C-alpha cells in the first residue's frame, strides 16, 4: 500500500510557521487516521524548483499512489473522500460540507488573504475593510446560530474555515465572539495540535541544520 505523501517547504521564516498550508493536509490526515509522510522541497528557488508538481511554485502538493494534487482545497477534498470523519456520506450532509468548504475558500479567504497581505506590506488596505467586515459579520451570524457548519458535527468544512479564520490579524479585526469561540473550539482538537506542533518542529529542526551548515 502506497504511503500518502504531503509535500511542503524544507524551511520558512518564523512569521509563516504554523500557517503554511501543508498544515491543512496534515490536520485532515490526523483527524481521519490516514497514515502519511511529509517530504520537502527547498525553500531556495521555491518559485521554480517544483513546477512539475505545482504549476504556481507553491505548497502543498499531495501524492497518493497514482493521484497527484496541488492546492490545499483540492487535497482536502481528496482526503475527505477517504473518511466519513471528514465528509458525511449522506447526500444532504455531503452537500453541506462541500458548500462550506468552498465558501471558506471563495467567500472568506479570497477577502482575508489580500487584506492581510496589504496590511503586512504596509500598503493601504482601507478599500478592503468594508468587504472584510461584511464577510466576517456574515460568518459571525452563522456561527452564532450553530456549533458546526455542516451535518451538525465537525467536518472538513470546519477544518478549513477555522484555519482561514485563525490568522491573528483576522481574529483581531473587530469583536466577533461566536467566531472566536468557534476558532478556539476547533483548534483545541488533538489532531490540530499534533499537526501544528509537528510543522513547527520540522521548521525548527531546519533552523538547526542551517545553523550547523553556516
């Protein structure tokens, strides 16, 4: 049986640690009990050194036997098909989980990422504030009415939505108690904690190797 492989960078600066998106795939595997290994591509020349696997020069990408996938959302949906822990098998529950997974990417992250990028770059982002407020207020309303996004339980949709919302600058953009409670609840899961700690440990080990080779 082929071991599922999650590919990420061998090293990143401290700022993005804990947020590199291979974490999403590690987390999903931990939730579902799917065995996996993590392999790396070099941080240097990362924009061009793995274009055959990831045409935008990003991570993660996923290998599962003959199946190869780039984009974390695609990888998550692939993993969700393997486990009912991530994706309900009844048509209604599956549809709910699927729509909220796509919503995390298309309705929330498509706003939070450019807003955050402009913020850390020191560029004006005021024009995005209204859009950001609207999207976060909408999800706050939803999370104030229900504990989970789909099927009345944790699914891949919650994994992805919580990962999008847990960025500190996003959490600090206004007071949204339901969202804050949701993020805290989802990231308190043992599978998240294990995936997070192992990603951090990987990059810290790379620090030591780089220091030894300096």
